[in-house]
């Protein structure tokens, strides 16, 4: 169940961070509310995940996958471009999360 909570935390954070750009420096009410609620939910679900997943592991997965997903949202929602080094870096982040999940004794306790 903890990984489900962590997934919800990641999705909420991605929604909140995507909305952050749309707030236009907090002048747009709807994206601003979406951002605040999204971050509140993200941190709430992250605390639930940390009931059984260690803090460092929770944060590594949350931030790593968040970076990749936010970058992907930026490409599609805000027409941002990713160059080859950015794509390689994101590939390494994903590889790191996979290595943690498959081989870490800390993660699989």
C-alpha cells in the first residue's frame, strides 16, 4: 500500500508543479488553488508512504520520478524542448530507481 501512496504523492506533485507555471506568479486563481491543493496532497501521501518506506528511499523515488514526469509534462503542455543530455540524464534517473527497486535491501524490507 505504501507504494500506492507514493505513486499518489508523485502524481499530486506533478499536477501541482505543472500548475505552478500556469499561476503566472500567483495571479491566476484556479491554477494557484490547484497548485496549493496538489502540494498538500503530495506531502500528505508522502507521509503515508513513509510509514514503511525509509525517508531517503521515499524522497529519492519521489523526486527522481517527479523530475522525469515534470520534464515530460513540460514537453507536451508547455512546448519545452529536451536535448540529448537531458534525455540521457532522465534515463539515468529511471535506471537508478529501477536499481533501487530491484536490488536494494533497504527498499525491500
